[in-house]
C-alpha cells in the first residue's frame, strides 16, 4: 500500500486475483453465495480498507501525492479509502463475468494491467513519494521535508503492506484449496453416478421378464 492512486490500482488487482483463484466454484453457487466474493469482502473490509484509511488519516497530504491540500477537501481524507472496496469488487465482478464466459486469460490481463497501472503511478510519483510533510511545504521546497526512509511513515508502510500481503496470499491459498476440493468432489461423484446408472434395470425389462414367465407357464 502507498498513495491513494496506487492503492486504487492495487484494489483492482486484488479483485481480479480473487476472481481467478475462485474460478473453480463459479457456476456451483449463486453469485451472492460465492466463497470467493465473501473472501474478498472480508479481506477488503478487515485489512485493506482499514490500512488505507489509517494512512489517509495520519499522512493525508502524502497519500494524495501533494496534488491537493488535504485540509481543503470537502470530506475527511479517510473516507477516500471507501474507493478501495468499490474498485476491488468491481474488478472481481468483471473477472467473474469473464470466467463464466470462458475468458480466463482476460482475467489475468486485468490483473496484470492493474499491477502495471500501480507500477506506473509509483514510477511517475517517485519524487513526492520520497518526502513526507504538508502540501504547502512540499510545494515550497520538498528537500526541507523529512525523507520517507527516516520517517515513521516508513514503518507504518512496512506493517500495512505485511498485513495486506499475508492476508492476500492466505485468501488466494484458501480459494485454491477450495477449488481443488470442488474438483475432487465432482470426480468422486461422477463414477458413483455411472455405477448407479449401470446397475439400474433398463426401462421395460421388468415387463419383458413378466411376459416371458407367463408364456412359459
């Protein structure tokens, strides 16, 4: 997690990756009961959005890349973190739709494109990201601000990204295991159904046997 624009792009990558990891359960549940959907909701609600809101609360001008003065916003800066679940769920919905139509590679393209967008923002905004302070002071002389590496923000970023990374990987791992279980269940049920169909008498066999017995009598 970094600035708001980076986090928005990463939110889309998050949603696309969860849609990809949960693709094996698509079609087995209604969309509102998909395990992947609720896994994403929990991840974003409990980890991603709170971490983003914390950064916006403690370091609002830095989070906005000094593009605007956070004090002049018409709403509290932490409310901007509500954009993260919107982009995450939106990307998930798009990815889920693509999977339902068999376009799995397009989901990977969505994921890669979101990561590329986040990387592009980091590349273009490397200068404002390197300094921590207020927008007015940055515009006057950014070199007078505290360096990112020597500020408390650096430790907050390490902690936030560690928490998000662990939760993200755990979510993908759980969905992958769930997908394997779903496939195994289908494979185990299919032979059982085939054996049941093979052992069941064909329609009309009972009547033919009865007529044969009557004719012999």
